[in-house]
C-alpha cells in the first residue's frame, strides 16, 4: 500500500505561562512578632537624675544563645540556653532593687539564619518558639523591676537575621507595615520581640554595639577572642583606658590594670561574667571541651566608680549575698507558653 514511504508530521507545541495563585499563600513557617501577655506595665516614671554618690545596681546577663534543636517530626525542643542561669538572675531581680539590667548580646542564637554555616535540619522552624521564650523572660524581668532601665545589646548571633536579609532579600530590609511606621522594621529583632511593649531599648550596630553605664564603665557585647584563660580580658584592658564589661567569649574573666596619670592612679578593669547557655556542647559550633563557664554579674556603681560582683553558676546553683540559691524548674510552664504561642501563629 506504500504506507512505509509515508512521512507523518506530528505538530508539537510548547506553551509557557506564568501562574499566580488567586489567593497567595505565604511560605511556611511564617515568623511573626510575639505578643507580650500576662504582664501589666504602665511604663516607667520620669527618671530622676542620679546624685553623684548614690549607689545604684546593675545586672549583667550575657549569651544565653536562646534557641532550640528540634527532634525531627516531633514537637520536642532541646534548648541551647540554660533556663537555670536565666532564672537565677531573675531571682536576684525579684529579691532586691536593680536599677539597670543589661541583656548583653546573643540573647538569640538564630541558627536558622546563619549565612556562614549550613543550618542543620533540626534547626528548622525553631525561630518562632525561640522568640516566644525570649519574650517570656523579658516580661518576667520587667515585672520584677518595673522602673529599671533595660537594654538589649545586639550580638553577632542577633545580627544574623538582618545580615541574611541584606544578603538574600534586600527588598525586605527595614520594611515596615503601614500601621507600624513608628516601630522598628517588621523583620528585625526588636520588632519581633515587641521590645517597645516592655520599654526595653535595643542597642544595635554590632560589632560597635555598646553604651556607657556611667562615666567609667562601658558595656558591649564584644568581638575580641583569645584562646588562653584570661587573655581576652587582658587584650581588652590593653586597648582601652576605662572599665569594659563584655560578653561573646562565654568565659569568666576579670583583669584589672593600674595606670599612672598626671591626676593620680587610674584603675580600670576588663570583665566578662560568663554565659547563660549550656556548656555541654549542645550549642551549635561548640564542644564540651571548650573553656566556657556560666555566670552573670551585679555591678554597684555611682556616677564615676564601680564595684563588680561576679556570680558564678554551676549546675543551676550559685552563692550570692550570704546564701545558696537554686534555680526553679520552669520547663513545664515554658512548654505551655511556647505551645500556646505556636497555636496562635498557626490558627
């Protein structure tokens, strides 16, 4: 029939089309600002000017690295931060007058937002619960000291969030909702933590983060690291002719220096109180063999002088002011707070 010689032409078409959802859906999980609840706070009164010789007290708490490793396919969270250290600092704030509280940087670990290291799958979807827990602690400190001045310093881990936005999503940099133009950017640490509701000032600009507690004491997160015990504080003391209280290294170090001047001897210190995170190697990038130590500090100060009181913490216990303190078990309460918050996010 000649069919073997027949050439068959089959039309072939390629159709390209841009598809857009009629009702756009956000990528999951959506990170949302926390809402502070359960704390009645009307705002601090007008701050009285401190007299020169009046002794005031500050509490310094650094490096909790607030974050979680999530058990895959489960709702169980293993914290990097040590709740016992934070609770002991809170107990001090609840029991005696504290005029100033410095949350000295790296209060969040922000493991999901690292652009330097490949985040482990166990870190996925942990930013929101970490934010909820941070807000819980800030609210507890504010309830304990309604009139205290409070500052949260930006550390290198806190800066991860904005750094990743700048690197990969510049369109969202400093973007604000139209009904929140007077607040910090929507995707920023101070806004996500709702710090404005608790009158906590966010001190950004890492690594140049810092502020003066009085004429002689500068508080910063820090970016100097030396491996030998005491070497970091020694290096900081060599660089500056004033007392510096810093974090970042997760070690307890105190170095004092005396200098001769035309007005007499100048004595100043470099001090790191230690950290409030776990030191058993669970913090990403750490190991149990690292020379980390837990602790915080109370600083007595006047307008131009200071007395640093280091408080060492070990296994949820400390000695301070003539007695032994033990951390309270807050795991059950915080589990309820976190899961309740997550239910609101996914509702």
